[in-house]
C-alpha cells in the first residue's frame, strides 16, 4: 500500500469519527433537558408542568413546525414524533415529514425513516377511508374536505371523527361522523349537524375529547374568540356553541388560534393561547402557551388554575398537539414559527403535564380504556326486571361471580325486594370508575351490594393477556385499588342507598396453578377493602371467610363456583341484604323502569391499544 493510499484511508476514517461525534452531539442536543417546572393550582387536577426545548432550532436547516406525537403502549412506552418542513413566510407550504422516536421518555431522540406507530392511523383518516360519507352531505366534493386528525373511539370498533369543510355560504362548517371498522375502511353510521358562525372563515380546527358520558369539542374561530360545544348522544348532534369564558363569565379574547382539550377521569384541561397585555410582540398573540382547568358544567375556565406552559420568547407558536401518555401524565408539543422570512429556526418544545391522581381513562402502560362491543347473547342475569311497586330496589354490582348469584338472589328475595344488576360484567375498579354512572342509572336505590377485586388482582402482560409474573403484572396495583375504592364509595354514597361491600372470594388450587391469580393477593386486596369500608362506615359481607374453608369443594375452576357454590354465595348475599332491609329506615320510592335503560346487553369493557 502506497503512502498516498494510507493518507486517503486515514482521512476517511477521521471524517467518520468526526461525523459520528457530531451525530452524537446532535442526539444529546435533541432531548428533554433542564426543564422549567411550575406547580398546578390547589384547585387544579394538574400536579406539575415540566417544559423544555427538545429540538433546538439550530440543529437542522429546514424550518420545522406542527410537531405531532403518538405512542405505542408498553413498558417502556414508545413515542414517535413527526414535524413538517415548511416555508419561511407562514404560507403553510409544507413539504416533507421529519420523524423521530424515543423509548426513554425523551432522554434521547433518534431520527427514523418514517413514522410507523399504529396510532398514526387513528389521526390520519381521510374521506376515502369512509364508506358512504357522500350520502350524508349531498353535493359535497371530496376535494374540499379538510380533516383535523383527532378521532376518538366510542368503542373498540366505532370511531367519531371531526372535520370541517366549505358550505355554499363560503363559511367553514364543522361536522362529526361516526363510523364502524369494516376491513381496511370505516362504514359510516351517522353524521352530525353542522356548526359555524358565518364570520370570516367560520369554525375550523375542531378537536374532541370524552369526559364521563359527554363529548366536548373545541373550535377555532375568526371573530376574536374560541368556542366550545358538547354532545350527549355520541356525536349525533351538538349543542349550541359557547365562546370560551373565565369562571366569572367574561369572554377570553383569542386571536384566530386553536385550542385543545385534555381529558382526565377527574376533569378537563384546555391548552390555548390568548390575547394578553404583554404579547403584542407575537404574531396573532400566539405566545405564551397556557393551560387551565375547565368547569365541565359551565364550560368555562377556572382562572386561578391558569399556568404558562411554553413562554413567549418573541416568536409566535405554531399549531400545537396534545396526547395522553399514561395514567400519570399527558404531553403537549409545539414549535416556534418565525413567519417573516428570517433564516433563524424556532425551537420545538415539549410540556409534560403531570396529574395529581391517576387518569383512569388510561392504563399504566399507556393504553386507552374504551368500551368494546361484545355479543352478550343474554346472560340470564342481564334480563331486565319489572319492578313490583312498593318494594325496595336493590342493585348488585360486580364481576362474573355476582352474575352467577344474581338470579338465585332474586328468587330468595322475591316479594321482599326488586333486585337489579347492570347488563354486563363490571370487572375491575378501573373500568367501573369510567362506567359507574351508567351502572347506577337514573332511579332510586335503597340498597347497593357491590364488589370488585378478582379482575384488579389478575396479572396481565403488555398485550393485555393473563400471564404469570414476571411477564404479567397486577392489572390494578394495590395502592391504586385503594384509591379507586375510595372514589367509588364516595360516588355510591351520593345515591343515599344503604351500601354493602362483598369481599372477594378465594382463589382455588386450579387457578393458582396458572400463576396469574393468587389467593394471597385476594387476602391483601380484601384487607385494603376492609380498611376503606370500615373507615367509611359501610357494612361488610365477608364472603371470603364463608367460602374459604370449603373453597375446593365449591369452586369448579379455581375462580367460579359450581351449583352448590353459587347457592352458598347467593344465600349469604341475600341474607346480608335482608339484614340491611330490616335495619334500614330508608323509605322506598315508586319503581322507575328508566333505571335500567342505560344498560346494554351488547356492551362490556376492554383495553384498546
């Protein structure tokens, strides 16, 4: 080898080393470092907000805007981030997507060739993905649809999607469309009424969330305000729009800017920009970025909870994005967007919103809890009951154990009480937190006998399948179980009914052998439940102690009971109810058939990933 060849090779190797060091330095620059932190208000559901630049503007040549992120549930939770390259004059001339991934919560960020997470499909649907959309709005042409990329699932098969389009009056109008999965497309089920205000472009950029049984949709407008509306019938129709206001009733000035909602099992938070006395230096007053708690009843913002989550550095902020991460936090992403042809790039920001209490709409692994459609071909316990006027009304809430003893309890209490139950397996405390109001219905209850436990202590893997440790982990950890019970008991107390806690029944040898349910966990969970119920002054029907000495002869599979076991559980449940009826001074009220109407024989719950 000649001297010249050696020099060429050494130069090439040196270049590779320099390039590698530069790439490593760039990766270190692109991360969540040295965040500014601010505590949430005492009245807020937000515990703390951490905000930091994750991609400095000087790490890339193109101008990057509109950062979207989605997650893939698991341990760890995988996060993909996409940003658009755009023009420097604010004309929305977007070109390519720049994609990144982090598996360590933005401690490091790595470029990827393209975004491949399954959740991109959820937010990237277009008109051609829906079968039959043209029939809902006659005369519309596909070319003038503008989708806003934030559908929510009404159940595991049905999506509700918002869009806005131009009507003949030249104003943008917001609609929603519900559709059910059909192969690679969605078959349209129904569309909503249209919403617009006929001022300039009308309503644009809608975004929806679900909180309890109500849907909330916020929209951008061009009359100096942002707007909110609600739906109580799964998006079939939307109520009259209302401008965003503070809790004192005063309107919040907003300059042609988007707003986005974050939903939590304890409430709602709005992310927004607004006109302030100190932000005329930012285009359309689009900095700083704020968040504040929403009063769901009055559709207003609680002013004392407002916090700045991204500061005003003299550059306007572009379109921002919100996404739930897991039970404990949700994220907001936004990029600074210089729109005056300057060569300088803006920074990309990430704000981590930490909740005070776990968000029961999510799992610890980052899956969204949604209703699934299951063909329940009439488990006998789901049958509606015709009330006998004048008799007290009793509600049984629980899992499949309670389903099996429901009919025998009805027979044992025939002539003494009207015994009802939800037409589904109520499963764990986590699912019931989202559905309890439906279980309770609208009628009066004299006695409620309730239990959760077996599903809470069942170990599951990342795919949601039952699995023994270490692959499987407790579905609802013990401390979360305590918190969930405390929340559920407070809601049950509001009914005015006499409450009876039924302890979780034993796990037998056949089930223990599978490894994902343990009787020792039943003992631990029952101890926590007993502590909660004793503190709250609630009667305890200790079914565990009754069953344990004879468990192996009464259990057919280590969990569920044989006919003799069902009889024993029914007699004890009915006996506790009879005792409570004798001790109770609660006046009975006339029967109301509407009390059962919210229950559907085709609905259950599962985790949607």
